[in-house]
């Protein structure tokens, strides 16, 4: 079984840290993880199945995903491998 991935980053609005914003990771059209930004606008979402090298992914590759907050979506990111950590920052 493949290790799980992590998405982490920061959300700013008008140059200020965005506190209490919901951030979601979307894979295959479904929300697979979420977190709320802390007092510094940071978030971390652990435990996302990367499906790297499994039969669930075409050609044995890794799942791709989007990250969204405040109605905006970023991506398409692809896991580089098992246990990958991806940094995604937002500035509004």
C-alpha cells in the first residue's frame, strides 16, 4: 500500500493572514480532505490517498488533485510519489 500524501500552505487576503478559512483537496471530483486555516493563515491536510502505482490509477501513475478555498480552485497537481508533500498557497 502506498503512503498517504499531505497538502499544506497559507491563505492571505489583502496581504493579511486569512483566519478560519476552509481549504479542501478534491480528487476525482470528490472532497478527500479539508482543514481550516489557523491564526497565521496556515493549513495542513494529512492522510490523502495518492493511489500511486496502484491499479486504481491509469498506467500505474498517481492521482491528480485540485485545492480550493474561498470559491477559488488551484491545480491540477499530481503526486510525485508515495508520501509526497505539496505546498499550495493562496493570495486574494
